């Protein structure tokens, strides 16, 4: 080919490259102005979209050179993924959060913050109840003045706060037992008045403040707990009537032989608990355990004890053993 022909051919090729470059530049500017997604060039270690995010129905429209960029671009916000990638700065570039485990933590990145915040806070309410057995109570200064009880029940309501492996709570308790047998004391025994069957009931009301330690066991849903509490309590005697009240030999003592209805003072109390709990759902937990309740000495100073024959009745407190079942609900 002649030298002028070769020069003309080179000029046409150069012009073609120039036009193509101008067209590509115009398309790039138009895409930026319109907000359309820009194509990414594949790299030897590029991460294709759509493979790891198939559950989110993401189409493989391109490639990114860094996997965390793919996550930031394609993972739907508000899903069970790490929306705040800044929490994953300590992760390797190819080891970022892309899913959640049942503990609401990013399963693929130990440095991530929780990516699925729980739907409830650390507060909870609870209701429980069960069988209760109260030990014999007797007058502090005269063990022959006593009351035996049949088995009864206990009911509790709590408001608590949970942090780490510990819980604190405020609790209201009601315990009730029926009177079964009673004794009139040394003087009555000397007069030939024997202990007898009794009717009526005695209840206890307590306001307690408790602390618990929950013990996590690997691979088990059941979780043991230990607890203790302190507070105040009060006792109420309702329609107590021992059979010996009808004995004429009691008349010389000047004691009012009508059924006894009276309320005590408010002394100190403490308690211990041990049991197990098991989650029923994300917010609800079942628990069962043993409770020992101990109240200090009581004083009944109102009628019928406010008389010369019996100015006060001072039983040696309360000792109650309970087996409880309950539910806790977090909110």
C-alpha cells in the first residue's frame, strides 16, 4: 500500500477510537446524572453478587472487588443482617456479617455488635404459686400455746430486672394455711384443758426484695437458679376456734372464747430459693423450685389478746416450705 493510503487508514482507525471514547464518556455521565447503578469490572478475586444472598432474591447483576462492598450494596436494610458495617471493622475483609444465629449475634463475625435487636427489654413480670407447708408456731414464753397447720398454698407476683447472669426483683407474697390443732398453754393444761382440734386459718403477707443467680449450662434448655431475699411480713388470724374454747374450765381465766380474728405487727423476714427455669418462647419462661421462708417473732396485741388473761400473743414467727410453679414474661 502506498504511504498516503497507509496514513489515511490510520486516520480512520484513530477517529473510530475517538468516537467510541466519547460515546462511553457520555454514557458514564448520563448514568451518574440519572442515578443508575454503575457496572463494576470483574477482578481475579472478585465476589459475585447473588451467590451468598440468594435468600434475599438478589440478582447477580455485577461484581464487586470487595465482599463488604457487595454486602453494603445488596443486603436489604432492616433484615436480619448487620446494617451497621462499622461494627465489623475488626473483621477480615472476607469475613463479614451476613446472617444471624438464634442468639441475635452475627454468626460470621465475632467482632460484630448484635444485628437483630431483641423485641423486649430487661424488665419482666412473673406470677407463681404452689403448695405450702407451715411449721408449728408456739408462744415464745410458753411452748404449750401452739397452733399446728394443714398444708396450704402460696401465691406470688413479681416485678424484676435482668442483667447478665443475675436478676433483682420486688415480690408480693400471700401464704395461707388452715389451722388443724391448738394448745392452750401450761396453765390450761394444769387446769385439765387438753389441746384440741381447731378451725380457722392464718395467712401471711410479705413484701420481699430478691436477688437471683442464673446458671447457664451448655447445650441445655433448663437453667438452674439460686436466690435469696429480705423484706417485711405480717400475719392475720381468721376465725381461729380451738375446740377447748367451749370447755367450762376455761371460764376462770377470763379469756374471750369467741373465734379469734386479729392482725400482727410487721417484723423482718428472709427467704431462700432454688430451682430451674426453661424458655417457652422468646419472651416467656417457665420455672419451678423450692422456697424456704422465715419470718421473725410476731406480736398480736389487739383483741382478743388485749386483756389481763392474755395481754399479748407472741408466736415464734413463721417457717414455711413451698414448692412453686410460675411464668415470667419479659417486656
